[in-house]
């Protein structure tokens, strides 16, 4: 097959392929504007929880859609109202995906 015939076949197939895709993509509910699934994840700003107690820090994080993770195992013996957060990662003001875990050190 000569290169002229290959180029002609491409010129014929491209419009047909474009037409087929324009009809199939809406049926498959795919985004035409290249919006990725990751782009739809809501982001929130990490609040300040240092110098608050464990109970309050958990409440603050939950209100914005974040989870708390501690550097120690939380047991029944730990008083959540007397246990103070010394450090947090990430720091306050950083944007993270909703549902992320915020690590706190007690």
C-alpha cells in the first residue's frame, strides 16, 4: 500500500471516528472537558487544633470533614478532656482532601 493511500484512509476514517465518539461519549456519561475524578474531590483547610484537648480537636476536625490520627493508642484510661494536642501534621491553613487524616501528637 502506498503512503498516499494510507493518508487518504486517515482522512476518511477521522471524521467517521469523531462522529462515533461524539455519539458514544454522552451515552457513557464521560466528561468532554477532561474533568478528572480527582478534580471533584472537595478540599478543606486544616484547622488549628494544637493546644486543644483531644475531645475538642476531634470535634473540630470532624466538623470540617477530617479524621484524627494520634501518635498513641487511645484507650479507656485516657481522659480526652485533659489530653492536650502538642503538634499536628499537616499544619493549620494547609488545604487537604476532605476525609483526610490529621496526625496529632499528644
